[in-house]
C-alpha cells in the first residue's frame, strides 16, 4: 500500500476521522499487519469512530458510531475461504 499509493496511510486516516467516513467496515486484517500502523493511529481512529456489530465468517463487521441503529448484517451464503493470490514477478 505505502509503495503503491503515495500518502495512502494519511489519506485513510483523514477519511476515518472525517464526517465522510464509511458507514460499514469489514476488518479482514489487523491494522498492524505488514507493519502499516506502527503508531497505532489507524487502530485508534477505528476504535473511536466505530463499534463492532457482528462477525461474518469470523471477520468483525464495524459500524460507524454516528450511523444510528442499523440491523445486524446477516450472512445468507455459507462461508468460503477467500482466494489466495501468489504473484511471482
């Protein structure tokens, strides 16, 4: 992410702190995965602005705290493993 998109981390944090933040987030990976959130700022913004409302296939589903009450998302399909991609350049 950091090599591919300049300022991606700061852009993500600005979005999460703004009123335009996404309503729903599927937190498929830890913010610290791949060494991307060393300061913990992204995780802090998620904890401040979101609450966990459900899990889908073992993955947390987060809802923006200012979104008001919403029905829990329900999974209608059986869980399947995500495809794994291995690129050899």
